[in-house]
C-alpha cells in the first residue's frame, strides 16, 4: 500500500527557503551598496519588520485552522516562530553592534531612556524561552506548563507592535502607516482569541468552586 504524501512536510523546505529570502536580499543589497542613504536604518527597519511579520503569521495559524485552512497549518508554527526570533535577534544585533557600536554603557542608557527600545528589548527577552522550548522534547517535558509558557507570545507581540509604533515620527504619515497596519492585524488576531479566553476563564472558575 502506497504511503500518502504529506503536503505539509513537502512544503516545509519551501517555507524555510521563503523565510530566508528577505535576509538573502538584504545581504545582496549590502554587498552591492544598494541599501539607500542610511544603510543602518534600512537594515534595522527590514529585519525588525520581518520579525514582526513572521510573529503575526505565527499567531494567525490557529485562526486560519479554525476558518478551514486545515489542521496541518499549525505545523508551520515552530518554524515561523523560530524565524521570527532569528530576525528579531539580527535586528537587535544590527542595533547594538552596528548602530551603537557595542558601547554597553550607551546601550543600557538607550534601553532605560527610550520607551520604544525598552519595549523591543523586553519583547526579544520574552522570545528566548519560547524559542528554547519549541521542540517536541520540551513539550513532553513541560507538559501542561508548556502551553502556559507559550502564551507569552501575546504580551511579546503587543510589545513588538508598540516598539514599532513608538519609534516612528508621527509627523510623517507614510512612516506611521505601516506599524499601524500591523497594530490592526494584531488587534484582529487577539480579538479572535477572546471567546477561547472567556471559555477558559469560565472553566477555571467552575473548577475552583
């Protein structure tokens, strides 16, 4: 009897390559000096934007599954989440090493003084335990605690959007439009989860009575 082909497993290598394409394009632009008048700002913007896009894509998988995209789409979650962490780490590295030159005293001042830097840095810190516990082995080891830990994706997504919104200059309409679009997408994705949160809260309350 022939084994049935698994479309998700077959598509994963293509999704992996697609997630790497933005980085490959930035490397190409860097090598050829085509990043524009402010190369560092371009690198920071693009890596940060891709981290946020992939994070939102990760959050979108559960609603897509419920809307009929198929149960298998949830199997992309680990890959997309890890790539979101990867781009966020590249974004942070560009900021710390290239933009600030690795001056740690200045880095700490920036984190403490600028709310958008604080929000972005805390969001990145929250991604670390999620990336570290993304394997099946960690899911088995943590049991029910794994799901509770991975709910950190909600506050970190809010912080990531705030990081983007707060850093733009509100006098520039074009600049503020992109982060507000992401904020709107996140608001929709969170709103879709409200019924689940309410059901979970009711079950928890009933068990405590």
